[in-house]
C-alpha cells in the first residue's frame, strides 16, 4: 500500500507546473537591476527582512543544538 502511495504522489508531482515557460530575450541578459531589492533598500525594509531571516535561522540553530544535547543525553543513558 505504501509503495502505491509513493508512486501516486510521484506521478502527481511530475504533473505539477509551478509557472509557465517564458521566452528569454536578449534584453533579459542586459538587465542587472532588481527593482524590488532597490525599493526595499531605499525604504529601509530590507533591514527588517534581514533581521527576520536572522531570527528564524537563529531559532532553527537553537532548536538543533537543543535537540542534539537531548539526544546525546539519551545516548549516554542508553549505554549505561
């Protein structure tokens, strides 16, 4: 049953399309500016975004370190 579920989900994922393909033009290679990032930098929102990303990554790091400590303690208890 589990194999069929995996095959079914794989088949569905192969049919999924995230976005339509667009033709690449020569102008696309000459565009070096990113308007969204420039606007966010000018208004100061880019620092808020970087701060939030830092907080989330710090939370993930704290969670992983805590889980590692708990796992190490359980391994020591299991050995003795």
